[in-house]
């Protein structure tokens, strides 16, 4: 059974490793986004982002990632970062440089936006995990 990090769990080697494993799972999901046959191998399908017993876990996970990604667009910097991430992981852009050209921004700016968005996406998904892991109050 995979143990997923709580958002506040960042100190100590175990917290960092579990956070890193989760972040790598998010990046792997993004990399396989355009190839649906590979997406069902995502380790995140075992996370609380997917409801237990879901009839379509891939759709639920993709929905959770899409919701978190859409939430990033709450400020102007988030809009640019969101565009960098979505342009990077669409099938039309085969390289990061091609994605920067398509966005009309210098490569260094593109890389900063992409790194920022990846961090924000992981943090949003961790918050969703915390919400999904918290039992309802009685």
C-alpha cells in the first residue's frame, strides 16, 4: 500500500521522499496525458485522488488533475504558468523549445513558468489529497 504525504509533511527524510514520489507521479501523469493507453499505469491511481471503487479511476484522476490545474489560473502569473504547462504536454509540441516558441516567450521565461506551474500543481493536488483523506465530521 502506498502512503501519500500530508501537505504539512515536509520535514524529515520520509516526508521529503514521499513528497518527491508524489511529485514524480504527477509529472509522470502529465507526460503520459496525451497517450491514454499509458495513463492507467499512474501510481496516482492508488492515491485518495481517486475514490475507492471508482468505476473509471483514470477519468477520476484526470479530472482531479484538471481541476487542480484550472485552479492555478487565479492570478496573472498563474495564467501564464498554466499556459506553459498545457502547451508543454499537448501532442503538438514535441520539445520545450517548441512550446516556448508557440507561447511567444523566451525559453528561460518559459522554463520558469513551467517549473512554477509544476510546483503549484503538486501543491494543489496535495491539498486535494488532504481533503480526500480527511474523514467527514459527525
